């Protein structure tokens, strides 16, 4: 991120205030809230975006920050939408997660701090990463569609 709070791809990464985040979270369904705010996980093979094959962008459901492009999506066989690289590395925050008796790398939205899923080192080339996402944490926008940006305020 540069000194004016923008990612290399030009998106505003200024963190949402707690008040703004809470306001946006009111629009989430109970399951989306459990996953994104309370760091839950959706059941495998149940997410609405698992079978999305359109050309476009998967954005954060809470704040609209683009997270993954459809070109990086692949079928990992795990039951969750999987991507081998982020839309912009600055849009994803990586955090060590020691819950459930193991060490994993949690990924969160860099702007609103919502839980997205986890990243594992068993993906395809060229990154060899598997970003394993909760479909409930994202919204799909077809190529050319405007992605609403819910920024700090």
C-alpha cells in the first residue's frame, strides 16, 4: 500500500471505523455474520459461489473490495471456492490462526477485517497457494459490472 492508503491496483484500503463496519454488518444474513464477523466457516459444498464459472470479480460482501478474479479460480475438490492468487495481494491480510488444534493462515479483508477463509500451500502453479474461501464472505460481479465500494465514513 502506498502512502495515501491505496493498493497497487488503486483501491482505497483505509480501514473501516468500528461504527461503519457495524453499520454495514447489519445488512448481512445471520449466517454471513457468523462467518465474516464471528470467524465461522460454512459447510463444504454448500456455498453459493462454489460453482460460479462466470468471468468477473469476487469481492468482499461487506465492503466491496475486490478479492479474487475468476481467472484464478480452480476446483480444489474441497467444497469451498478456491483461488490460486488474490486480485491484489494488498487486499488480503494474512493472520496466524492457532484454533482447532492446528496452525493455519487465516485470510481477512484488508479494508474491513472480515474473515474470508484460509490459505494453504497446496495449490496449483504458479503460486502453489490455495485460498480456500467461504462463499458467504464474497459477492460475484460479472466482468464490467460496477462493484459498490463501502469505505470508511
